[in-house]
């Protein structure tokens, strides 16, 4: 263990979390498809997709991408992002 290692504070500076309503998911395969589509985006740190609640909770770098980027990816995967 090294003491005095600098913490990479830049990693957190523009992180944001968005919850997007996702319509059209009917099974766990759909959940997986949406999750994969979101996680494939550069700037997405974490994506949790909930089938029953019809939503995707995404933690992303707001300095890199926007909610619109996330919505587009969901739409491109074949689902409706509200
Ligand atoms: Mo299964 Mo979800 O084909 O589209 S992945 S219903």
C-alpha cells in the first residue's frame, strides 16, 4: 500500500444520474438489450434497467454526453424512451 496516492477527483466532477422511462420492454432479454445499449456508450458509468418499473437509471458523465444521447441509444435498440 502506498500512502499519499492522489485521489482522481476528476473522475467524479461531472457525473450525473438520470432516470428515463422506457416503454416496450416485455422480457428480461429486452432489459438486457437496453442495458447493453446504454453501457456501450462512451461516458456511461452505470446502467440499471427495471422491467416492472419501465425505467432505466443511468449514471453518466454530463461533460461527455447528455440524456438525449441515452434516449437515442434506447430508441436505436428498438424501445421507446420518454
Ligand atoms: Mo424476448 Mo424481449 O424476444 O423483446 S428479448 S420479448
